[in-house]
C-alpha cells in the first residue's frame, strides 16, 4: 500500500459540485442527450447508469486547452456504495510516494473495509 501526493497538479473536477453539473450539462449536451440525460445532477452522477459516468470521465480526461495540453489532473467524486470520498488521478499526473507499507491479511483497517463490502480476504 502506498500513500502519495500529486506534484504540481492541474485542477481536479469535483463532479459533486452543482456548478460542475451546470457546466457539464452545457459542455456535454450532445453526449448527455444521446444518453437520455437533459440535466446533470448528483442523482445522475451517483446513479446506476455507468454509461453516463464513463462519458463524464472521458470528457474530463480529454479536455485540453488551446495548445492541446490537458486541463485537469483528475476527478473527485463520492462513492455510490457509501459515503466514501474518491479521487481518480489521471495517468499524466505526477505522483510522489510519501510512504510504502505492506498490507497483511490481519490488518484491522483492511478487515473493516472487507466486512463493510461483504468481502472475504484470503
């Protein structure tokens, strides 16, 4: 397991933010319309339609400035499987490892996560 931090990151897009919903509703209108979405909101972002979330992340990943440089380092979102904050870091974003440590099967934090998702670790 590693703990890392970004090095000089570009902005991250917070897909939980209503301002982001408004912006993407306009910027992605053709893509969203093709998926049957007229207005993007938190229910749609966290909903079961993975085609919508894939379209959003693809659009953000592909966004470039006038010189063709990426505009974003990734996406911040909340898991639909619980109240967990998640960060998707795009592959061109530089990371610096702060800490590395092994992960043992008897690790209490690992066991707690496994229990909360109904997983068996072996």
